[in-house]
């Protein structure tokens, strides 16, 4: 049942939230664009989404529920799985013998209502709610899952069968296989992996200690202790993960690498497994790669203004090299895939050579290297050149041979995208020269170099404070703060007449919903465009500092300056920027 435009206009006016003049103006624009007057008012900022939903619900006679202070019973909450609740913005909050009351952001989403009805076999009573209520309820899923996993692991750890080694002999492959199939071990690993997915962890570390097995999750770039398991669980856990990743069970002296997939409700996750022998056994690190993890844009990654325009300009070129630089875990691959998504149009042929393939992309020919059989980046790149690609993505430039082939590909009419391990954008140039690439070839091919780090984002609730000139001096030079402020002014994010002293900064404010005041991560970047002046410095074998100084003269924001820009916008804190960007 739809709300007519006439009714909607009358009720918006009756609500007193928007003036008649604004409603009339929005109505004219809505007719031109063939949109709803409500949507135009929301786009103009005259009305919030929540207010528009309430008005529509009132017109249709649908009750509104506020769940911000509600604690929902775990049995009722679990009637709708968490991924479905999050994707379709629908949660169960009240149940009777024959009916189930669900809170939604869009009560006209009949497909979701019907899906819940089929799953539960109950009559569904839709109720409208707001964003704040939905976030509060979705957080309760995590809490109930944490408790559930904790109970499973505590219970199952006591049931583990220990297979003793006789006379100092190594445990046989058959015994290890039995250990891996032991039901308590299977349940512990299953719970541990699901728990990591729920917590949005990027890595799982399983570390054997003298008297216990420590499990840690990396969440938003920071390692957190997740749980401690009894020592006797160690061999079974290692065996189970080796079985999942199809690794050799009886090999304990050499490092091993593998991969496996897991599907939870509505989400596929690949686990990249690395085993390394340590003093008390084998340490396991698993990287979580969410399939379909693309869908990013440069804006959501943290690019903005002139810096973003420089990247877009480079993607419009048909030849040359775009390089993403930074240490391990700085989000280089995600940026690379986002740029790849921008250039992925029907009129180009894109081929990649990666180690490993982290995300699958449509219309892109992706190849995995396999050094064990001699299939390296260099050999793969040679073969790719015979496949007539317009755009080539090389996962990483690791050696002189790969660098030389990438340069040759760029010289022969291809756009090449790649990553390199350096601490700054300017540092990538001496690194390539060190690999044996001639400077005159670099100036002919390099288009743009992106240096990046990841910083944690502040939650919505945060504390404002002012930074005096003295305080700023302890953090960075005034020049860095001025560069960040000028960027804010250019993008019209500060009012005219505002000075640097008036710009507020923010501290994290821990809360029930946001334990340490941070949630999620965003990039801080420096974008070095290879201009004619920078080319001259490269040809004369100039230092990293000389290249960076020239790039800054041409308007490049360093990672520190971009971090200060984001701190002034309230995206992150100054402390977090300094933690991530080591000068």
C-alpha cells in the first residue's frame, strides 16, 4: 500500500517539521525529477529519513516502536538470522503463540516479511522503527552470539580426547585424523570461526603457549585476546585446520599455506591459512577474506577532493603504471580492487596475476601464482602479455624481474596496476631503482603512486576538544596543520572566516555500543602525481625527501596531513593518526 503524494504533502505540513515554502519548492523539483516530495526533502536535508518514515507509517496506520532501551530475548532475536536482519533491516522483538512482531525500516518490504513468515510459520505483524533502534538491536546479536560461543567452547574443551604419544614417537597421521574429527574439536573450530566473522575480525591468531592455547582476533587493525583454550586442545585444533585447508597432517617441521571457505547465513568467507613451527607446536594465522567484499568507492576508502581527482585522472590513461604502496595490512589490495572496479568497463580486457586471489571480480580474468611449480609473477606476466589485455593487475612487485616486465608492459600500450612494499609514496621510486629499473624508464611509465595506511574510525558518540597552537606543536609542525586546514577550506568544509584555532578535534568516547570508541577503518593517503618536475628529480637520482618536497609544492597532502584533515572532520582522532603514520 503506497502513500499518495497529496496525502504525504498534507501530513508533512501538518507535522510542522518543514515550512510550506520548503514543501512547495520540493514539490516543484519532485515533479521535474519524477521523484517523491519526501525523498527530495530528505536529499535537501529539510527532513530526516526517520521523520519521513514516521509520517508514512502514520498515514498508513502502522504503529511505530522505539527499541533503543529494549533488551530482546535471545530466543526471539534468533528467529531472524543476523545477516538477514542486517541486510534487510528487519528484527523480531515480540512473539505470541501465533504471531511475531517485527520492527523494520521499510514496512512495505513484502518480500522480507514473507520470507520471515515462511521461516517461522507465524503471522507477521510489521512495525516501523528508526535507525538508532535497529542499530541497538543488531548489537544484541553480537552479545548473544559471544555468550553462545563462549558456552560452546567452555563445554566442548572438557570433552577433548587426548591421544598420547607412545615412547616419544610422533603421533601417526591416522591418529591425527581421528583427533581432527573428534566432535568437540569440530564444534570448537566451527564456533571460533563463526565468532571471528561476527566480530568482523580480519585475522585469527592461534598461538600454542607452555600451558594453554591463546586465540586472538585482529579487529580494526588491533589484536585482541579472544579466548584461552586448554593445552590439550592444541594438537586437535591444528589437525582440524590442516584437514580444512587440505594440508599435510604429519608435517610439523615446515611452514605450510592453504585455504578453505566457510558459508554462514548470507555470507561467504574465505580463510587464508598460514602455519609456522614454533617452540610449543605450530602457530596458525588465518586471514579472513569476505567474498563479494568489493563494492567500495574511492570516497568510502577515504579519498577526497584533489587527491581523489588525481587517481581518477590516472585511471583515464590508457598506458602507464598506477602503484599502491604501504606495509602489509595497510589496505593496498582493497584500493587496488576499487581502482580495478572503476576501469572495469565492457570495452576493455582486464587480466590479473595475484598471490592469492582475494576477491572474485566479474569480467576480470584472474590468475593465481604457484611458486611450487615455477609459476611466479614474472612467468605469469610474460604469458599475460600474449593474452591481449588492455589493463594488467600485478598483485605485487617483489623483484627486479617482475618490475622490469611491468615497466615493459606499460611501455607497450598497457595500463598496469600494482602494489609495492614501501613506507611512503615517494619511497617507491628509489625502491624500484634499487630493483634494477632504469630511472629513464620510470619517468616514461609512472603515472601516480598512492601511499596509504589504515586508521580506526571514531563512533558517532565522541568528545570534542580544542587544540591550542602549543599542543599542535607537540604533534606536528604548523605547516602540516595548515596543509590539512587548507584542504578543508578548499572543499568548503569550514565556514569562511574560520581559522585553524577554531577547528575542533575529537577524542573517542567508549560506550556500551562501541567498546573502545572506534568502529571500522578508513584510509589515510598521499597521492604522488609524477609531474615534469618530479621526473627531473628522478632522472637526476634525487632522494626520497627531494621527491616528496617537490610533490608537496605541487599540492600533495602527506599521509600525516591527510590524517589531520580526517581528525579535524571527526572521522578519526589525532592519536590514531599518529599511531598509524610513523614519521
